[in-house]
C-alpha cells in the first residue's frame, strides 16, 4: 500500500494568506517525491479565483475543498462560528479520506483543526505531524482575550499539552517557539523540530525607490517612509506606532504607511481621523502578486507585537521584507525569533514594546542614516544564506521520508 501525505489547513490555494501560501508550497514541494493530498476549506469571497471545483488537482497535489461559510473574520462571534463550521467540515472529509499508514501534516490555524485531525489519525492509525504557527492559549492571553490564571486558560493549556504529547512529531517556525512548546511538555514527548519559513525570492526582489508606482501614486517619493504591512490584529502593537506618529507630526519628511486589515484596523482609522494624523496613510490588504511593489514602497519596514508574544508566533512577512532588501524596526522582545534574527543578521533595530519615546528616538536616528544600503545588502544576504525555499523544503523531505518509509 502506498502511503500518502495529507496536508490539513483551513487555507490553501488559491487563498493568498500567509498560511495558504506556505502550506500550498510545502505540499507542492513534497508532491515531487510523494503522493500528496490536501484537505482545506473552500476559498472565501475575497479569493482572486472564482468557481473553482471542490475536488481538484493542482501542481501534483490532489485537493479536497470543504464547505465553509463566509463571515467577517474581524468580528469575534462570526470568526468562532466559521472556525467551528470549517472544523466540522474538514473533520468529516478527513474521516472519509485518510487511511491507515498515511502521514498527516496539520497546522494550528484554526486552533481546533489539530484536535479533530488527531482524532481522525487515532481512528485510522495514521501518523500525525503538527506544524505550530501559533501557540495556544498563549496567543489568546497576549491578545487580552483571556486571563492567564483563568480556568479557561488552564484548561486550554492542559488540552494543548495532551495534543502535543500525542502527535508523532512537532514542527515550530521559531527558536523561541521551540523553547516555549517544550516548556509546556512533560518528560516524555515527541521531537520538536525548528523549521523556519522562507522568502518568496522568485516574486520579490529589491526595486529602485524612484521607480515604485505605489510611492508615486501616494505622492511619497520625497518622504522617508516607514511601512507596516500585514495583519493589523489583536497581537500587534499598533498604538505605539500611532503615538510615535503623533509626536512626529512636525517632521514633514517622515511618513507612515499601513497596508492590511484586522481587528485593530477600525481603531487605527478612527485614531488617524480624530487626531488629524496627516503623516499616516492606510491602504487595504493587497493581493500577493502585488508584494513586489508594496514591500518596496518604503525605506524601512515595521513589525510590532504586544508584550507576551515571545515564542507565541513568528511573523512570516519578515522573510519577504528581507527579500525586498528592506531593514526592519521591530517592537518585540529581543529574545523572540524576530528580535534574534534582526540582531544576529544586523538587519534592523529592536525597540521595547510600548516604549514610545524609544521608538521616536529610533525613527529620528534612522531617518538621518546614510548607510541604509548596508542594511539592505545584509537583508538580501540573510535570505540567500538562511531562508531559501529549497533549504526549507529539504528539511520537510527528510522529515516525511522517515515516516513514509517506516
């Protein structure tokens, strides 16, 4: 019997979210050596491709898409409702398709997905590999959705520990995450392996600033632009950036560009409007095919996290930012994966979360630097040495070979 590899993810091609992109590329890479199938939800209404089939074959991967309602994910009630609907739909499809001896790679988004997948693997005698993108309940605690010492927090921590200890292998995307996950486990547990994400160097390269159409369109060619691009969510310290922008209103040459959506977007728009922050521009999320232009539409990129996010999540966007040759100013813990990469590769600056004065001081100092091209060269070098798709895929080949050959 030929053992199959299953990729279980809410998002998959043609979804262009980070999760959809990375899980699709992992599946397609593995399909060059193994029989690979994917189970995912049907694309949401904002997908760039319409009327795709529920069963499909794309780049060597057999795809089974499951029904999923289209709700506003920024409204918590609708997000939970969609999560439950997607989980039940994928559970039923997995129950029908996965067989004894198969190897199942499941991602932690949404958080219910690994649990229903683990049940299916147990029922059918399949191997289970858990890919952790976010650590629960830690991400809920950091975002302020639940309290650390609450019954719900303790219950979820216990539940996730049992999940971690029951799978055959765990993959984490950050070294800080590796330490955090291991701290949640007891003496006997599966191997926890660090495999980072990669930069999309086929699509994203440095672009001459004066030729950037987005900077031209927004009339920002003559400004020093700090860009925040990505999820504007509960775990991101947007308030510190806005507070810094308010203090820097008198500096006509400094501008902040936000590109994205999320739970804090409405707060951001309201703050900019009511405080008359003319040095902030907000754009909606851009399709992945526009990343070349959008990521190059700045002098320095920004990534910000609220406190308590060390080890909880790793911003995959940083790899593509490096591919665009942009340094990063990050509001993060210096011992987080983001902080460690910036300091080790010397590709930016780390500022304590919530320290607005330190952020303002850093922005003013960066604006005066004449050596940003050195940071750009380091960013490109970091990608070529450490964050190539082929390098990452080789680690997935090695891991899956162990389970498929067993």
